[in-house]
């Protein structure tokens, strides 16, 4: 029996069959069935290069989801052999967004789990960069898998750990606060509306249990491993929460513990900002590395096709974007993007670090 509340009740959730049809998760069909959650907020005239205004408040959809085919092929190598001494190889996983089948396939092809879905990588170290739910079909199944692998990896001498993504904050807020109005800076907003507009799935909310909520609320926001500063979002907003990794993690955890809707919304809003490292963003990266340590930032959150500027309009016309082959190294080689765009005809990335240039 596994001990510790982190894995309490963990286990792979029931498999959810995937449909072979394309679906646009930008605004789920059931939004109009459950009430007038959509908000008609006018665009901000002061939007930045990524389309996000200064002080971006995500009351509308976060990013569109574009023309996803039913199958994602992931070309990956087998996991490196673990050494007799010292820690095992280090792997990171980009945004999963409920695509459990793709996650299992990617982990298997890296040799991290076996055909039965059990940890098979010995002393390997595995970090998830956040955003386990929303948009895809089985976010709770993804969380259950990560929780179970955490216990199995620890028993084998390795570890499987996870960071807080903005969609974990969104799901927590939707469950805790529902339609409670919050101060958004752009009119009235609610977590429930933002969750629905950003791909919230009814099946996830229906299956969400206390141990899932407790696990999400305790996730760290950042960590440094082997000189890699791991975060979810490509934003400098982490600097608002402390001058050390420990301080940032403690501050964010305490914010969630206070259970104040406006405070939680502000946290969600800040960690939903993106594109700080794009274009001439190397100084933004250095500001985080100087404060928290490390030689490179590794992040998820912003799909690589958007960072490359190679996708079409938000209306989704012929906007499948380029084939994502692997992580994107940018900002003068200081940042590694890991969101392959699994929700938008990209793929779910699992990468061993350090990244070969």
C-alpha cells in the first residue's frame, strides 16, 4: 500500500474513448447549455505583440485549439540507461491537457513506463510542467496517472514530480468559487466562466475528488534541477511572489490556502501571461535566472507554433501550423519551450535534459 496523502486514492482513471472527429475546444458546445458564461469583453487596444494586453486578464479563451487530427505520432528515443551512481536521467513533459492516450504513448516510447503503464525507468527523474486538464478528454485520468507514477518512481529510487500550471489554478478556482464575481480589471469575471471558455470539461469536474484538489493545491510553481529552472509559464510574473524558489512556492501555496477568490484570481491571471521570452525576450529570461538560479529556463504554457508565429488566425482557417518535431530552443539559447501543442495538431513532448543543440 502506498503511504502519504499525495497518492491517496491514486490510480489510473477509467479509459475514455477518443472520437475520430475534430473538435474545437475554444468554446465547448455545452457553454450555451449551462448558462450565459461567455463575456463580451472588447479587445484591448494596448495589446502587446502576443495579443495580450498589459495586465492580461483571461476572461475569454486563453488560446484557440486548431484542427486536431485523431492521431499524434511521437518520434522519440529510448530512455537512457541509468547510472550505477548518482541520480538517473532527467526528463520533462510539456502540457498534457487531458490527452491521456498521447501521454501514455510518449512515456512508453521514452522507456519511462512499460506496456502496462507502470514505471519502468528505475532511478530516472521525471518532471511535468503543469496543465494536466482542460481541452482534452481525460484530465482526471492524467492526474491519476501522474500521482500513481510518483509513488512507483519513488519506490524504484527515482521520482516523478509536477509543477503548478495555470489550468490547475483555473480548475481549483472553478470548483472552489464557481460563479462568485472577482475583480478582474476588465469587468466582472468568474472562475466558472473562465474555466468553460478555456476548455473546461464537464467529465473532469464530475470526477474531481478531494485528493485531486489537495494534490493540485500543493504543487510547486518552480524548481531548479541540474541547472534548469523549471516553470510552467513563460512570464516574469513569478518575480512578484518571492526572491527565491522556496519563497515563490510558499507564497503561492499560502495564497491558495487563504481561499480568497480575488487573490486566487490575481494569481491565475498573472500565471496566464505569456510570450515574455519571445522576440527580444532574453533579458526577461535572465531576470528570472539571476533571481532563482540556473542556466536555462524550461517552460510549457505557450504552444511552440505560437512562439514561432507559424499558425493562422484565431478563427482557425487553414491554421494547423507546422509539424512540431521537438522542444524549441530560443531567447539566445536561454529558454526551452516544451508545449508541443497537443491540442492543436502538434504533439505531446517528453524530452530528456540537457537538450542537445
